[in-house]
């Protein structure tokens, strides 16, 4: 009996959300979402690259038409190129509008002075918008802090465990909030392929959530962490993974980047203070754009 026929004779129930998917099915869905985003970005890059080459060819052809006295042909070519340029400007403007509410924290050729290097592990370097932090010992993990005002906040960043070493050991990189040893709330990507949130503000082991995720294996993980009211939410590649009420509002906790027993990469790090529309979107369990 085929799988589709078997499904057809099962008792009807309302459609389940992604949170109710079995683990193996959830992994497959995550892989598909990750693949779709990756392919979409590659397609955009390939289109932009090819368009630049075609424009160069059209410019040569336009000059050839002008030299041959075919002014109407040259104007037609120019009209096509200008149309493409307008479309590119509109697309770039749309991206800029989305990003302008995020305050980017990695800019320029060196790590901005606003960052405090609390512990640098075995060394770090910054270049072209990417921070590379290395630490070989768990106790002396690399820690970078950036001061942000108290209150509701949403932070984002792309993280990767670059070098894992012994797979039996704890290799992870994280983004989150630190005020002191008693106030640490951080979302981690973990070398074996797991993502979790740990908070010292929660009694017991402090684990808010722990999920297997293909999103963090051998590539950058796109994390978005919201601390709104007393809720802490973690989105991975736009999908809600963890949503917990810790019963405490955010105070003067700094934005923190951490690497433990690993070499970690960080890029596209930033934050924004959510407005009324953002809060509605988060309330509906959706990541901010």
C-alpha cells in the first residue's frame, strides 16, 4: 500500500504545525528550508553576475550602432540597460529599507571600538565584516561584549563553528546577553548539529530548549534572538525554534558573542528595538525581517 493511500484512510485531524512534526520529519523540513534560502541567494548572485557581463556586451554593441549611424538601435539598447538599472536600484532600495532598522555592529576594516574584548581566548582577528575568534580551552572561552540600552531588544547574527577538533568535547559559538555570571542568556550553535539556549536566570540546568538542526552543520547559522518582556525567543533561518517565558525582563545586559573550545566565525551582527509592528509579528511567532 502506498504512503499516499495509507494517509488517505487515516482518521482526519486538523493539520499539524511544524512544532508537532516528528523529529526526522522536522529535520527534513529544516533541510529543505535551508536549501531553498541557499539556492535563492546563489541564484540572485548568479543573475547579478551575468547581468553585469551582458551590460558590458550591450555597451560595446551600443557603441557599434552609434558608429554605424544606427541611432534608433543604440537608443533601444540604452532603454533596455536603463530598465535593468532601475530594477536593480528598486531591489537594492527594498533591501536597504528592510535593513535600515537594524543597527549593524560590524562595520569598517577593524572591530568597532564600541566592542569590549573581555576574554580573547587564543586570539582573534576581524576583517571584511567577519570576526574570527579562537579558543582551545572551555574555561577561557572568547567573549566579546557590546553595550545596549535596557529593555526589549532583538539581536541577530550569523555564526559558525569553524574548527571542532575532538567531537566528544564541547565545541560551540553563541550570541546572546551577559550582565554578570548570574545573568547569562545565550543561544549556541553546537558542532554535532544542535542549537540550544542556556540561561542562568532559569532554575535548574538553565536549558530553555535544545533541538537537532541541520542549519548549524558546516555552515553559517542565521540566528535571531528576541528578549521581549519576559519572553526569550530564538529563530533559526527565520523559523521559531525556542519560545520561553523566563519571568525576568532584560536589564543592562550587554550583547555578547562567545566561542567555547572552538574557532568561531561571526558576521552580520546587529540589533534593533522592536516597535509596535515588530511586537505584533513576534507575538504571532514570526521572525523580524
